[in-house]
């Protein structure tokens, strides 16, 4: 076959060191499917099986993998389950998975030595990914129901000759959601003990999205209850448990406050800063290239990279797997696929910040090659008081996948200042959308924001003045307008999302000084370059004439300082603006030049 793809007889495809399987041969993509068996049987599976070797070779009793949502955590955990688990007779999905792993990297690695671990352990698999209730009562019920379901998956224990009558009765009761003699907080530890007694082999515990109820609790007011329960539930099962072989947990972040893991000295935490297992989450360059080649979409590689590459995990560059799969599923149409799977509330908190320093950092990030220098503390602590902890917010944005860094040295250092950046075009679009949404709310409607943008382009002084005055009157408190930089941040934010214009740039050297705001048109022959200079009348009366003089001075500065330097000026020329503010009053002046 062309494209240097090696095809094996069992549906495994190799290219440039990357490997994928397609047992069905139908080239179906596993969109939204995180069950290893159905993916491996019916869809393309990008081979991440060497994670199995990582887990076995780590020597850790318990490992927590922290990665952003939709980066393959659940599918990987399902893969671990189906590799390690002795098939349960009460699990309708359980099958002999030997044929699904044959040809994949783990099967032949190190002369096949890992095959000895295949189907060799009893496994407990528990997922919190849908435990996101509005109240702790409902969350507790959901956890209890899911625990009962896992007991039912091992219902054969109720007939085990190796268990006592009392233990068999416990299995029966919990399987039917009756926790009469067994507190829910001990249910995980007890199940591991029962499995060990029946099989004579230590069990594997797999916990998916452990932090989901904690995040929901932080949002909905039951944070402490969620942390307290999960801490006790996990500690009993993972610390000093002679029935445990090893455990793997996944989540977006490590919860630090009243730490869930404070009593677990045997836990290894693996984040995107770590080199270990850096290739196991997200798609690598070689994997995306192999996938594109197999789908005969090699011409799309440059676009895929622009939109969905850019993450740095340990020593490798990674693509967002969810978005890559959706891109190919939609015949090479780029879109914000990953961002539409969540409310993006963490990003919204950053955009809503009224701290000028944070706003400046945000707008710096939006510039080409923009970076923010910040430390990262990946042991997240939620604030006790309402409001935004800006320092913690940068770490949460990193963990959630809205930021990345190329500096992955000293992954456990909380003092190392790292250059944080937006990973790719998809995430940049998310930022832009959140910014525009915030300023749309400030304007009152998208129509009014569009009207303001058009007035800036056309030089309509009356509309610009009227719309900005309305923002000052109706929304000024949302932006803490106390000095010139406050007005600067407001105007800069309002310039995002202009049709047929690039994102605004601010405070950059050009000509004989530093311009306040400059917005470049996509087509300079159709639309003018916009240059905006702002003045604040601190200590000066806000009468009309004083502000008009100040606005005229600001306008003159844009011309005298040659702020258009370095930009190609087309037939539409330059639209210069001078804005003067005093409290909630404003004066506006404009002029067009070629």
C-alpha cells in the first residue's frame, strides 16, 4: 500500500513507529466511545497499549494520571481493565480479549513478557464521570447506585466457596443497593477483600474521573462533603490494603485542600509536566500522521496541526485527540469540537476577572506567540471564600487544557516561573468567544456590539460616543474604571470579534512610541486600519470642552507618532481615533488618512 503503511493480517496498521488497529476494516472513528472492546472491535483504535507496561513497570501501588477532559483517560482505563481482568461471568461485556490485543505494541513488547499479566487479575472498575449532581444527597445516591452496579458485576461472589455466609450476604445486599451491614465508605475496600479471597489473587482498582464530584461540589455547595467521603473511600482501599495489587486513577487535577490523598504516601501523581507516560494521552505527531495516511487525508495534516496541535506533555508534542477525530469525521472541516463538550467555566472565570493585571495578561496571551509568565501549582486548592484566586486560576487553566507550556523541567516545582501559552487555534477561538460574550453582555446585545464595531470602521463619532457612554453608565462597575489603563482594557476588549479584522493588539512599539490599540483589517483595500489612542482626564473637570481638547490631543498623537508603521496600508487607509474619558463621560474625535 502507498504512504509507507505496513498492514498486518489482523487489522493492525503501522507507520513511522505509530500503530493503530481497525479490526472491522470500516475506517470508523470512535467518537464519544470510551469502551475498549467496542472500539477495538468496530473502530479505529490508536494504540496506547504501552501504558500497560508503564503501569506494571512503575512499581507504584497507586498512580493518578491528571490530563484534560477528552484526552483519552476513560478509554485508556477501559483498556487497562480489559487487559488485566479475569473475565467476570456476571459481566455481559466481558470476553476473551486476546485477539484484540494481538498485534498491538504491548503484545510483542519485550518478547511478549507482558502477556503473562493478561486476564490475570480481578478488577474493580469505578467511574465518577457522571456524578455531577446539584446536591450532596443526590451525589451520594449516585455513588451508592454505581457501587451496587459494580458489586452486581461480581455477583458470582455470592456463591463463592471461599467466602463466609455473612460475606456472601453482603454481596447480595449491596448488589441490590441495600447497604444495611456495610457502610458505603467501606464498600470499595470490602469488595477488594472479597475478590482476593475468591480468586487468591490481589486485585486491580481502576477509578475514572475521581475529581468530578469534587468539582461539582465546589460549584454546587457540597465540596467538603464530597472531599470527606472520597478521601475515606479511597484511603481504606488504597492504603495498606493487602488485597490490592495496584491501582490507577484518572482526573483533571489533584485536589489538595483537606487533601484527598494526604494519607496515601504510596500515590504517584503524573501530570502533563511529567516525562513518564507522556505519549499515552493525546495523539503524537506520528499517530496523527498515521491516522491521516490511513484515512487518505494527508493533505489535511497542516490544517490539523494548526487547529489541534500545540500541547506539550513531558517531552512530546501532543494533539487534542477528541478534536482530531471529529475533524476527520467531519471530512476535514475545522471547528471548535473540544470546547463544545463543556461549559468552559474555568476559562470564563479568567475572562470575567476585573483585575487589570489579569486582563493585560489575557490580552497578551491572545497576541501571536503571546505568553504569560506564571508559576504552576498542580496540587489545586479551591478557595474557601467566593471569588477568583487568580494565581490558582492559571494552574487550573493549565490542568484543564486551556494553556500549555514548553517548560516541563522540575515538574514538581511550585516556584519555577513558566511561559504559559494558548496551545492552538481551537483554544484561541474559545478565548475569543468568551471575550466577545463578556463584552456582548456589557453592550447589552450582539447587535449593539456589532453597531459599535461598524461605527469605528466607518468613523461614526456619534454612535461610538453614544455606545461607549452607555457601557460606562450601565456596566462600569464590572470593569472597575479607576484610571487610564482601566478604560484601555475596556476598549481593547470591545475590539475583539470584529468582522473581517484580526484580534486587536495593544501597547506595542510602532513608529515613535507605543500605540494603545491597533486593529488590522484582513483586507486593507476594503477596510481601514484602526488606531485608537486613549486619554484619562484625571483631576480635570469633565466638562465637554476639556474632554474634546483631550480627545483631539489623543488623535494628534496617533498621527505624529506614526503608529501605523510596520503595517501595509491599503486603499481603505487609516481610521484614527482619539478617546478621552473622565468618570463616565467621554469625548471622541476621529480622522481618516491614507
